C-alpha cells in the first residue's frame, strides 16, 4: 500500500501541470476550430399578406390546416452559433407570403414556397426544410349572420337566486370560406 502511495504522489506537480495543459489545449481547439454542425428545429408556419385575398373577397379554404403546419428546418452553423439559436428560437421563422397570389381565382389550388429566415447574423446556413411548399386552396369569402342562443346548464344551490340573463346581441356575423360557412 505504501508503495502505491509513493507512486501516486511521485511527481504530482508534473502530473497536475500536464492535466492543466491538456485542458487548456482542449478549450483552445474547441474555441478556435469551432466545428460546424447541423441541427433540426421545428417552427410554426407564419401567414403573411393574407389581405391580398380578402381585399378581393376571396379566402384560403384550408386556412386551419395551414395554421397547424409545422416546418422542420435543418440549420448548419458553428456549434456556438447553433447554441445561440437554440436559446433564441424566435430568430428562426418559416413563412408563406400571399402577396404572390395577386392573380389567383376562386377554385384555384396553388403551391407556394415556404420562406425561411434566420436573424442573428449571416453565420447560419439552411440545409433543408420540410415541407418546402404548401398547397393553398382559394375559395370565395362568405359572410352569414347566425342567431345566438343562450343555454343555461347546471343547478343552483337553494339559497342562490339568479335573475333572467340577457344578451347584448341576438346575432353574430361570421366570415370565412364559403364551404365552411354553409
């Protein structure tokens, strides 16, 4: 046991110095070289300039499907830049621009590309995005008035009294794709 202790503590200064030098070199290589890596991020699809259609009394028939669309984006950059992007996911945006639909007609199904942008510098490269496009179904914009019906449920305790409820409006106007409104 004594021999083991002698061997362990022999030249302890040199051993500690070599560990310190190896640690410093490792940090230098990581910080100087900064290897490039690829990471995947999932972002919701943002819809821009939809008023191009509504101004012409048209709308998107599959709007709810588009709002639920998630885009998987593969970003290539140095590890430290990807770490910053992971801490600030709002820097990464996936959007569809409806201003390209100036000449669309009712009944058209149009494929629009998904645009991806990254804030925080030009150190990021987009490797891929999935899906790359979305299908837009053009429908007429329709409006309809619906009555509001008040339905009360539940039972009040014996010592509680409720006055007759009144509505501030008896109807509501709803607008959207004609197929949904009907």
